[in-house]
């Protein structure tokens, strides 16, 4: 009886831990994007696709926290029923995320601390990695310990835009991408530390997820500096103002805002 009770307490503690971790991820997104809006760097005058992108991705963050809360609250049946919605949502995020990125580079826009060719590959590969990890987690939904950890790794894959707005990336050019990646990886590292302390070993799902995330980041670097990266950028920007933008040159730093008259 004591053994059964201990197992139940451990499972409950894990559920609470993953809920808190999901909330921390959501808070990072709110801080990152909310700060930009408060500073006037985001505008409601953006194109409709940008608003759709914001709606789909922010909606996912809310859904992600809801799913973690349902598990922590013991509502496993509802969590499982809603899980299939998550699978379709991930597919929508791939389409919207890549389309919005292509729209930006076609317009000749990219964050000034990334070269445009890297920005294109980074965003596309990030959302594809997210979807792949999430669908793997759904495939392993009956293996709870694998499922919950792979979902957290999936969410980690799309934390870059949030940390790109929190971390002072312009100060670490040309290492901005790896510094942002290091911030993203804090979440699976915290999960691994939790496993080590509570279960005395790191679950292999963390190792698998972390390996995929590192592979994602390395692949971004490799593709962006090869002819494949140049070809992808040329295909994405053909016939647009972005075609005249050098894919491997950093955009100019933004100038001071124009005086209000």
C-alpha cells in the first residue's frame, strides 16, 4: 500500500510540475510579445496575415496551458479528447508560420540581428520541428511519461520568437541565434533536473527531444550558409522586393524614430 501511495504522489507532483513549466513558457511569450507592443514596436496596422499568425500562435499557447491544467486537475478524459484538436492546430501553425515568414522576406523584412536567408530557414525549420515533436508525442499518448516530455520539447522549438524579443540579441551578433537557443533550452534542462531529483534519472524522452532540438539548430546553421539556403531564399523571394535583398548580409540597424510633428 505504501508503494502505491508513493507512486500516486509522484505522478501528482509530476503533473503539477509540467503545468507550472507550461505556465512559465506562456509567461515568456506574454513578456516577449507584450513588451514589444508596449514599446510601440508592434502595430495593429500590420497585414491581415500577421494578425492571423498572432491569433493562431497565441491561441496555441493558451491551448497548451489549458491541456496541462486539465492533466494537473485530473481531467484526463477531456485532455485526451481535446488532444486531437492539438494535432490539427499544429498543422495550421506550420502553414501559417511558414507563409507569414515567406511574406516577410518577400517584402524585404527580417530582424536586423539575423541575415534574411537564416531568418527564412530558422522560422520554417522551427515550426516544422515543433509539429514533428508534437505529432510524435500524440502517437505516444498512451505512454504518458514520453508524451508529456515530448510536448514540452515541441513547445520549446517555437520559443525562439519570444526570447528573441526578451534577449538583447543585437548585442551578440553574430551569435544571436545560439544565445536565443540557449535561453529556449532552459525549459527542457529544468525538466531534466526535475527528473534527476525526483526519479533519480533523466527520462529518455528528454534526451531524444533535446537531441532533435540541437539537430534543428545545427541544421539551421548548415542550410543557411550553403547553396541550398541561397536557393530557398531565391525561390521564396522571386519576383518580389525581397529578391533584391542580399540573403547573407545583415539588414541595417533601425534608425532613430522620426520626430512627431
